[in-house]
C-alpha cells in the first residue's frame, strides 16, 4: 500500500517535470494549451476509478490537482474541468453515455469540460439559466449562449444544463463538433489564457437522449456538487504552497528585511495545514460529503490563496513586479480562482442564507 503511494507520487512528479514544466512559460505568455499533459495523466492511470471508493478517488485526484497547481494553475484548472466532467459521467444512470465515455475519460483519450457556472449560479439564485431545451423526437433542441467554457478542443465533450420548462431542467453532455454549436476562442484575459476557453453559442443544437445525463438536472446537480467544489480546493492550496516556497527563497534578501513584514511563510503554512486537516476531517466522516462543508473550505482557501499571492508580491519586491515573474503570474491566476464559480461572492451568499 505504502509503496504503491510512493510509486504514484513519483509518477506524478515525473509527468509534471517532463510534460508540464517545459511549457509553463508558453502556457502563460502564448496561451499554449497543455492538453498533452492532461492526456498523459489519464494514460498513467491517475483517473482510474477501478477498485476505488468515491472518497478515496476524490482525494487521490485532488492530490494530482494540487501538485499540478504548484507548477501551473492554468493547467490545474483545465484538469479540474476534466475531473468535473468525469464526475458527471461517473454519476449518471444513463448507461449508454457512461459506456461510451467513462473509460475514454479515465484513460485520457477524450478530455472533458464543464459549462456549469451559469447553472450553479442559477441554483444559487444569482442568474437566469442561459440555455433552453425544447423536447423533440429522440432528444432536445438546445439554444442559448455560455459565455466561457474552458478545456475545449477537437473531440472534447462538455456538460451543460438547459431549461425545458418552469419546472424541468435537463443535464447533458455534447461534443465540441456537434452541429449548430459555434465556438469563439477567448484569450484576452489577465491570466489563464492557456486554458483553451471559448464562448459557446448554441443555435438549434440537437442532443439525442443518449447524451442526456439526467432528465432531472435539479437532483443530478445535488449529486455532483460536492465533487465539483472539492476538486477546486487543491487549485488554491497548490498556488499557496508555491507562493510559500517563493517567499522562503527570498527570505535573506536585503539582510533579512523581509522578516519585518507582517505575514511570513510560516503563517501561511499554518493556515494551509489547518485547511488540509479540515479536508481530511470531512472526508473521514462516515456519511457522504455535505456540499456546504466543502464550500466552506473552498471559500477559506480562496481567501488564503489571495493572501498568499499578495504576501509573495510584497516579499519579492520589484523582481516580482516583472510581467512574467512567478509571483505576478500567481497573483493573476489567484484572481481567477477567486472568480471561478462558485466565486467568493457566490460562496459568501450560499454560506450565509
Ligand atoms: C477564463 C475563464 C474561464 C472560464 N471557464 C469556465 C468554464 O470552463 N465553465 C464555466 O461554466 N464557466 C467558466 N467561466 C466562468 C467562471 O466560472 C465564473 O462564472 C466567471 O468568471 C465569473 O462569474 P461572476 O459570477 O463574477 O459573473 P460575471 O462575470 O459578473 O458575469 C455576470 C453575467 O454576465 C455574463 N457574461 C460575463 N462575461 C460575458 C461575456 N464576455 N459575454 C457575454 N456574457 C458575459 C455571465 O454569463 C453572467 O451571466 C470562466 C471564466 C473565465 C474568466
């Protein structure tokens, strides 16, 4: 058991070293999309659910997200997209789509993505649903626009929720090449431009019944929500850990002047440790994960990440203020993490009302 974990961690380390690190600059500066790395993780068996319980699988995959985020949060976010989509396939009762996609998603042959920000905001009372579904013979016709869906590419599939009537919403998956879907690439963001993000316009897109994950999206979203949020936690913890390391590297700069700064790496490390412990506490309970417990940790991690990247900027001085420096990149990526659905404001709302 122990040696198996060591072996797996070594494999993750080697894949990051060989398949991700060489592209890290290009991902940030040239919007390079590291799909090759994501596929290699799958090929290595790191998304396999065989002989694994739900929580064990989730924790193992969260570990891969964290290790990736230490080096490149953009790619770790793409990995989150894939794992969110994989959760939809794992949890569906529709065996046709499960048989079609599960093993290809798990072995990295096909990558997945998720257009669920708008539905998550809809369920929290923040927005109207952007997609509509009209029932027709054999399936539904989808219309509407999703402003941003990441981790898209040829042969990729992504999840969506569309409103059929006042009382009914469906959840399905579609391939990027489905007829009637127009994709427009978006690369003018402050960061994470290597996330292969597109605006998705649905113009009478037919989705057959085989692609419907659930005829009752309201219930299905309840099933996938804990994992959807949990997989985001290591995005922030990875960036925080990397920031701690960068702060420690410059500890002796200017005769140790950084030691006078109010926040030190030890403070961040202690906060991160407590949050990691909280993750284990909720996972070790006998009952299934309560999404509000997960959301509470996700919110605290968002605040810690913002604090860590800001502290990193203060410790690194003008070297950190260079456009392509690691601290400034982490700062830009962290602001996306804070504004990734569920955003900080969204989480504050659902944890209050
Ligand atoms: C780089 C990037 C990648 C993202 N990837 C995904 C993804 O993979 N899947 C996913 O579901 N969501 C994705 N999102 C959305 C993200 O998760 C958040 O929902 C969003 O960043 C901010 O939400 P907000 O609540 O602050 O709403 P706001 O950004 O304030 O948006 C409010 C409303 O305006 C709409 N809107 C925002 N921008 C535009 C635009 N350019 N054109 C038209 N309407 C717009 C939104 O849909 C929403 O209805 C991405 C966003 C960004 C910036």
